[in-house]
C-alpha cells in the first residue's frame, strides 16, 4: 500500500514546495491538497469535524500550490483531496488540470467531491440539490475536452458548442478521478464517472471496508477495475492491512497545518508506520 499525505497549508504554515520535498525524501507517494474557494462568514452548514478551524479560509489554491509541489519534486504525485469541481467553470478547469498534468510529467490525481458547505456552493450559484448533478456534468465535460480534438457538451448544468481547448493531459484519457464521499450513492457515482473511490475512513472503518468489497464486485460485474484510496484511515498496522486486503492501494494521512518543526516529526512517524506493514 502506498502512503500519501494531505495538508491544509496557508501562508503561515510550511509551504507546498518544502512539504513536497520532505515527503518525496521519505518515500511518500502523493500529496493531495484540499480546496475551499472561501468560507462564508455566516453559515448554518455544520462542519463534519466539529468546530471549523480558522485555517479553512486561508488555504492555498490547490492547483497553483500543486504546481509549486510538482516543480520542486521529481516522483511525488500531486493532486486534490478534494476539489469542489462544481464550483468551477469546466472549460477553464479542464485547461488548468491538463496544463498541470503536462507540466508535472503526468503526476496529477484529481480527487473530487461536492463539499459540505452549502453556503459556499450557493455563493457560486449552486443550490444544495444541484451539487452532485453539476459535479457529474463538469467531470463528463472535462473528459470530453481532454479526449476529443473538437469537444462539445450539452447538459442541464454545462452546455457548450464545439470548441478547441488544449493542451491535452499527459495521462489519457485524463488524470485519474478519485471520487470522494461516503453517502448512500457514493458507489453509484464512482462507477458512473470515477476511476477510484476516496472514502473518509476515520469514523467507520469497518463499514468502509465492507463497501470496498461491494464496489469491487460491482466493478467486476461491469467489466471494470476501480481503485480505492483510503482517506484518513486509522493509523495502526492491523487495520491498514485490512484495508489493503480489501483492495485499497493508497492510504492518505493528515499532516498538521503548522511550521516545519511540527510537520517533520509527523512525517517521520508516518514513514515509520509504513515500515511496520
């Protein structure tokens, strides 16, 4: 099982390039960045983790920070966990992702999700009930742009006539799409337009492991091979081995939003955990 990292980095924490170099030196496979375009100062949407940390409103744009990581490393995969793709124009985002994938040498991973902050989505013109459908159409539209010389798309949330929009991603038919979410329809969405499932594993690991089995069976029945990235799994070797046995090929762990002197011991501890598997 490969080990990846995620971190809410700001102007006050360790920087993207520095964290990328430290991660690569220790043999980590990937560094996936979160996304919030903003945090509304007044909201009613509950944060799943309790009290919302202040740094949520200060994090770097994941695509620009991802390019900084890619430029500072040679092997480390860079990506998002997760990008709120429904909050983006799909033509602009398709070009941005394809450019990053090309410039990184084909190392980009696109983790996506609909997000928990309904007020944030509303500021982008998205009603709560539209988020998942809009996300799916944007992913489909971007794939058209990445794979067709002349692309067009006609849906309820995305609609454009024939366009030329290069560059194409180095990875074809595009960067792997890791679909986040633990809801009842998450597996349906993975099978519809994802390459991997990216479930949060911190709270109910046994339930996630059971659903990995369901996903793999459904994928096999459809003649597909769908991967699994375990996001924030419990950090004990026995549980991680259970995830690996179930079919998860990558585990992603949180790095503190802090300066290097706090981040480095965490990286060393996670590297030691990997050797225990």
